[in-house]
C-alpha cells in the first residue's frame, strides 16, 4: 500500500513509503498499524531510509473533503484523536523473517539508534509522551509462529522488555498514570462529598438543638411554627403566643375568646354596714 509523501493516493509521488500491510482491527484494539516485513537482506541504513519515508507520510497534511487541513492518513482511516499534546503517528510494526544473511538482532540495535529522533518520546511525570513521533515495534516471524499475535513477543524501540502488541503500540505507563489520577480524583471527590454530608448533618443537628419546645405540651415546633415566631419587620404583627406550638396556641386563643365573651360576675357590696358604723360613731359623740 502506497503511503504518499507527495502526490495523491491514486497517483503517489516520490519519497513515500510502501507498507506491506495496513492493519485495522478496532474490535481488537488495533486502530491502525502499518506492517513492514523484512527478509533480512537489507541493512539497518536501508531500513532507516524506509522509516524516514513513513515519518514524512505521517507528517504530511492535506485538506480533507470539508476543507479542514489534517494529517493525510486521517483522510483515509478513522482513529480517535490522541490526548492533547500527545498525538503520535500510526505505529509501524517491523517483522523480521530470517531468510537472508543479516542478523535481525544486530540490525534492530543499529536501526533503533539511526531512527531515535523519530520514535523517542519526552519524559513526563513517570511516563513518556509521543506527540508527533512514530512508534516502532519489532518482532520476528519465528516468534509469531511460536506464540501467535497475542504473545508477549513485541519490542518497542526505547523500552527494555517485550510486551503484547497492544501494550507495545500503546502507552501503558500513561494509562496507569491516568488511572491513578482518576482514582485520586474520585477519592477526593468522595471525601469532599462525605465532608459536605458530615457538615450538613452537623448543621442540621445544631439547628435541631435550637428548635423551640412548646412550654405547654413539650412538643418541638414545626418549621412553619418556628418561622412564624422569628422576629420580622417593624410592620409585621406581633406573635401573641411565641412559646406555644400551633395546637396549644389555638387552644389558648379559644380559651381567651371564651373568657372575653362570658358575662361579668356581679359583686354586691353591703354599703349599709359602713353607714351604720359611721352613724353610730357620730351619735356616740353626743352621748359622750
């Protein structure tokens, strides 16, 4: 498959790469993978020149059908955008098929040094970012036959050990870092929610401790009754029974009205006795 650095898809120009396979298997986690099969006849320098072409293709931008400029490969294959500031080119898998005279181990070591500028990431907080870089992964046909494509047989340039294909073309350390951050954020969020819950409970308990109690029946005031006895504006009517609940207030008001409507009790006072006493005292003066 032609990967043109110049020209078009149908009429590629010079300087482009020629992938042996372009693999897309989103259901298996492989969005887009270019595969280059080497029969061990080419030198590390010749392979490095091929990788330069892959890099030029990955860097090439064209206008899409909607007029937006984007990487040329994105006009043909859909791959989710990478994280902001970390958008590598589609990875390249180099499979050595030991038919020719060259030792793939020696070639791989030389090739990694010759192409370091293309694949080396930038260290960042325990992982690497590969913005604008070309992930290069190597394996052999022998290992594929022995362990299959799901085996831990893939070595990515810049990493010290073999990995599965998904790990090799991905960024496990970044994923682990992001997972830790998400877990820490969720833990903080849960802690904040719990603190808010405890604060709300404490405020509720403090409010309940201030809730007035009816002096007549001992019942705690309902919210509406509590609000009714709170101080209001100057023009608000004065609460007549602030220490009674609604029921006790109604009974008290009823009793007061009944007392007001009852006829007054007439008290007869005996006025004669004082007059007699007064008269007797006056007469006694003459008798004396």
